[in-house]
């Protein structure tokens, strides 16, 4: 199993959380901590780069949805970037791709 790696980068629009490895129940606290740190630091647009994420379970998806809801309540937005095909499929099957912006998703999985 590949543990979750989280790196924070910046672009002209704001902070970017770059995730790689696997996000599951065992890494949920790490993911929530990274999301919360950016939200409470005042991010209004938080981008989460999923290009290196090979797996995301329902708890991780729920964490992303909660972060998006929190940001929306503060006048902000969370967007997901470049999910790998398996993660894009989970986002689509759960309707997350309808609840928040997903850019760079593969057209087929």
C-alpha cells in the first residue's frame, strides 16, 4: 500500500494541495488536516491536484465534499484537478463531479 503524500504548492489563483498515493480511512486525518489548514488560512479557491492519487475511498470523497461545502459557506470554492481514471470514475459514480468543479478528468475510464 502506498501511503498518502500531501504537498502544498501555489499558483496564481491560490493554494494547490497535491495528493499522491492512496487516500483511505487510514489517511483520513492527514487529508482532513491538510484541507482544514488551507481553509482556515483563508483560501477562497482551493485546488486539489489528484493526478498522483491512485485510490480514493468513500471517506476521502466525503472529506473533499465537506471541505467544498465549508468553502462554499465562506464564499469560496474547492476544485479538483486531473484525477486518474479510477479516481475519476469514483467521482462520477458518486456524483461528486456534479457537486464541484473537476478539471482535466479523463474522458473515458
